[in-house]
């Protein structure tokens, strides 16, 4: 199964209830892969889950990695359609609008790392209590 994660993209992700649709093994795998690639600490991730997004390269790299793992990146940019396709069907009604809006809002960022961070934070602000980061 696919999972929307943000931002992640987002953030955030993206959503304790989504975990019910994501096999725990896949959730753990994405988390482990992306922590390893980014070097982000668990403390930074935990704070981001609560809305405290540290402006750090490691957190930004973590968000990009999640999007890459979920096939949300196409030709070096966040794909609106691919990101929406990664949202579990049960959560489309809640997340499709915010994800589409936030991908469009982040499109002005030429740098993928900055775009992923902006998109993930945007999703967080629009979904708050439903937001999730693996």
C-alpha cells in the first residue's frame, strides 16, 4: 500500500490514522532509510511531528527522502499527481485539497530541499491534528 507522508511530503506527513493503512514494516523501513540518509535526529523528527519544524538541512533531507520513497518526486520536482496518488484512499477527502494546494505553493522553490520543507510545513498547517511524519 502507498502512504502519503510529508511532508511531506509532507508533514508530516501525514496522521496517526494513516498508520492503520500502512504496513508497519513499510513505515519502519521508510523511517530507517530516511533517518540514515539524512542524519536527522529522532528528537528533531519528534518536534516536527508536533509542529516545531527546525530549519535544518537534515530535517529537510529527511522530508525529501520520504517523498522519494513514496515516488512523489518526478524530474527533480514534487509531483502533485504522484503525491496525491500516494495518499491512502480512506484519506483522500481530508488530504487531497491541502496536498494539491501545498504542492502548488511550494512549486516556486527552485531547490527541491526547500520545496519539500515548504510543502510539508504547509500540509501541517492545513491538517494539524491529522498530520503525520513516519
